[in-house]
C-alpha cells in the first residue's frame, strides 16, 4: 500500500479522516524526529525543543513549567536537562521564586549553537514548508493552534473520567 492508496482509503468519511489525521500527527512527529536526529547529531530533537524554549523565555522556567509547555513530565525535562548540562548547554539552578523548584538556564554554548551550528540546518527546514502557499501556512498555523484546544479538551475529559 502506498500513500495515495491510504489517502484514498481514509478520505471517504469524517470518521476515517479523523483517524488519518491522528495517525499522521504520530507518523509526522516520528519522521521529523528521525530527520532531525540524523542531521544534527549534537542534540536530539527533544533536547533542541527544550533549548529553544529555554533560550526564548524571558524568565527562568521550572522543570514543571517546561514539562507543561513541551507536553511531557517534569521527570522527562529533568532527564533532558541533565544530558544538556553534561554537554555544556545549560545549568540547573534553584528557582528564585520557589526554593523547592529547579530551573534551567542557558549557557553561552546555546547561543553559539543557534548561530553557528543550527543556522545551516534552519535553512533546510524551509524545504518542509515550500510545498505550501503563504495562505496555506496561515491556515495550517490556525488549525494547529486549534489542535491544542482539542488536546486540552481531551485531557480535561480524561482527567474527569478518572475522578
């Protein structure tokens, strides 16, 4: 079975399209992670995403806050941070707002990485979106933003069912 056959099979109903969208999100995530991990060996895609958020944040974020942003547990953030600390990208410090919480702080190596190492790959990322028009990019952005609302809805319902 090829991609065209799968698209044809799942385009017959809204229910099938929902299944296809869900599967596509999972498969696309795996493919992007594999591509990224194969082309930028110094950090994994998950480490990169953590570095991106830490680098862009105006304030120090705790492991819990970062986990919420990245959609993973505090423990996963700690594991990623430990690896990044060993590689010299971050330091781990006590939160200035909560003595029980730990924060991740970028080192100068993070800026060097983005300026020197990642900039070349960032140029290649344009290939991912060159198949879209500007209007399609805008629509995709809106729909993916709305997907977060759907994920939050699913999470709320799952949480309520546990109670």
